[in-house]
C-alpha cells in the first residue's frame, strides 16, 4: 500500500514524513490552495523529502504550461499530479520520462498514459474498473482508511487534511500514527516481511494469533504469573553508589537488574511469552536458533517448563566456542542441531531454522530471540520485553520522584534496549542511548556497530541497518561479547536512529572489560559482557552528563556465562 501525503509546507515535516515511511510527498504551487508553497520553500522541501527517502510529487491545478515546466525543472520533479481540465490537457505534451498521477473523472483518459508507469487518482469518487494502478483520496484519516481500502482495493492512499492539526498544518504525530496504522509491519522505511513465499502462511498465522490470543486478559494474567512466580519478576532497581563514586561521583546510577532473572538474562521474558503463545496456538514443537547459546538456553528452559519439544540450530563454530551452554540445552531436553553451512555461525543457524519452519509450521513455532526478523517478530518481541521498561519507569519514579536524565542499554539485536526504551519513547526530555559493540575499534569487520559503519539493507526477513560490503555481502562482525556480535539490528532501532529519538554509539571491548571489572569490584555484581558495554559507555562519556543527574542503565544479564571464554582467552588474569 503506497502512501502519499500532500500539501506539505515545511522541510522538517516533509523529511519526518519521508523517514517515517511516506512514499510520495506532494507539493502545491497554486494560490487556489491554502497549502501553497513558494518556489524557494518548495526547493527546500523537495531536498528534505528526498533526503528522507521519499519521492517528490508536483501537484498542478491551474498553472500555465510554461510555469509548470519551470517548476518541474527547478525542483527536478520526476512525478506530476494533474488536476482539472486545463492542466490535464498538458498531459500529452509532457516529457515521457515523467511519471503521471492523473486525477480521473468520467471523461476518456489521454492516450499517452501508460499503465506500467502512471497512476490514476480517484478523489471523492468511486474508482471505475481500470488496468491502471490507483490512489484513492478524499477526507481519508486513521478512522476511515481501512474501510475504504477494503471497499475500493487501491494501490495507494492519498492524505492531506486527515493528518493536519489545523488547515494546512501537518501534524507529524498524526502522520506517523497513520502510516503505522496502515503498515504495522514497518517502522518508517524499515522492517517488513522479506521472506520466501513458503514462510508467509506461518507468519500470517502468527500475526493473527498474536493480535488475538496474546491480547486477552487470560493470556496476560497467565504470562504475568509465570514471570512473577517462575522467573522472579519484578526485578530490582539498584542504585550503585560505590560504582558512581568510583567513576567521579557526578551522577547517580541505577541498574535495572535483569541479571537477577531465572537463567540470568532478559531473554527468558521473550522465550516464555512466545512459548506460551505457541502452546495456546496448539503447537507442540519449538524451533530456535542461537549464537552464543543464551537464547537457546532460555528457549530450552521455557520448553521444558511448558512440556514442548525443542530443537535449537547452532553453528558448528559456536557449538565449539560455547560448550557449557550446549550442555545446558541438552540437559534441559533440547536437541541441538549443528549447522556447518556458510561460516557455521549465527546467520547460518537462522537460515536453517527458517528452512525447518517452512516445512514444519503446522506443528512448530519458530521462537526468534531478539526484536529482529520479519513482522510480527520485532513488534512481538518488543512487547514481551516491554515489562522491563514498564517496571523500571515506575520503580525509578517511586525512588527518585522524576524520570531519569538518560536511559542507557546495550544493543545486539535490540530486545533489551527496546524493552527499556519503550516506556520512555514519548518522554522527549529523557535521553535514550543505545550502545553497540565497538570491538577493537573503527573499521568494517572490527566491531558490530551497525549505526556507525552500516548501511540500510535486508537480512533475515527485514530491512534495517546492516554491516555489509558495497555489493551487499554481509561482513563478519567482531565483539568480545557474543550477544552483541551480529551484522543486523532490529528495524525499530533503525527508525529510532533516523528520526533521532535514540542516540546510538559504541563501546569497545576494552571499555566494556573496564566497566565489567569496576562493577564487580565496587558492587559485587558480575555483569554480562553485553551489559558491560552500556556501563563502559557511561564511564567514557561521563562528562556529557550534567552534575547531579540520574542515569538508568539496563543490566541485561549476569556475567557468569562469560567466565569460561574469559578464562580461556587469558583476559581474566588481567582483571584480578
Ligand atoms: C543476547 C543478549 C544481549 C543482546 O541482545 P538484545 O536483543 O540486543 O537485547 C544483551 N545482553 C545479554 C545479557 C544477552 O544475553
């Protein structure tokens, strides 16, 4: 479903509309419109629109032909929309490279319109049968659009007053809400469902089950009860004064203690949610994939508890690197399948898991471990992890009497971070900081810093920022922490990055290890190496935080799991 937003009058809003997923942004030059723009302003709006990734549409109503050509040239317009008889009569004289959106009426169409290239637009009019693709327009808004789509089956929708706060003034919140409503599978330009045909039926089935079963009070109560009585929620919020003093005493530091959960990290929140849903859907078998083994262990745990069969795909290289977690999964009753294709690591394991699911979805659910992959996974995983932020926000407010100055979390696939950020997205005065793995430092291949060194692309069913070569080959990433070592990141983060709501930065191995050591020594808490990146960022950027401000850090997991690899690499000796 294409989305066209018309009558934009300022560059900032146009860019926001484009970044948030509008495909076309229409500009009006005629003084018959309250949304008229001057040419100079139009140039700025057109630049901003293209910068946000949308196409500019020149909308013509009563212009003279030469005037119209001049505007097309000044703005480098590729798409024109033609209203009313005078302007429509220019249609046959236009450069054939231009794409035309022709506002239809009951008269015959010009013969040079090309159904492969051009669109019709039905404005306040019931669409007639046509081989052209078409937009519908006319008082569309979030409340009526779905019904109109169901009735008229358009290829696109055209919006103007339906996303305004007053005549001619676009409201960016209304624009983004509208786009999310029509395209729930997308976060602006990111997300989607880029999968082989075979995976569409299970994804649709899951989307439907998630929207119905998982939204019932019974489901929520059952999950909450498990989270409370089995995993130990709510987790504590701990103020770490010794740690804060040892890094200069400038700020108060609070940790959200996901390390205290059963199995030692936030991943269990998601595995339990998905496995409970799978059980309610009548599935008997769970497929998972794992890199470091953390998600494999969480899923095997949930399966043991719910009495579900569990198969975990894992790269042969990772099986060798993560022996203790492989043993745990097998003890929990899971079958661990070694994947030897490709680089025999996580991305190859994901491919195998998807292949299994395509063949087995009648009995099986694919339990994906982070806020990644095709829709509905990013949304569903973020929802199951939102418990972190909902608890933390309340606990923090009860303790401090205000929101934190900043919230910091590490970003692998992005589930613990979106879990805690989610509660604060609308609190614009709270700074949100996502910390990626900086590995050994800058340079493609030395880290897993998708936002510093990546570019948009598609991997494992969704569009996001990726570490890839110029020809789109996925780059091998590096980080001391296995949980952050992945070439892609959840699509919602890609959108939050582009709209500037979350700041993404990185912490290197060295900065993470330093934080790991300080937290252990000063507080007696062994953080996961992943979570240590969030603390490492805070230490290195302490000057950016105002004196006396309070910072909330998500301690996504505990570090016991990291000890074997730290011992075998010899790093541990340097820390004691
Ligand atoms: C897996 C893992 C992460 C990274 O995954 P996200 O989906 O980005 O949260 C972070 N911390 C710990 C402890 C992990 O196990």
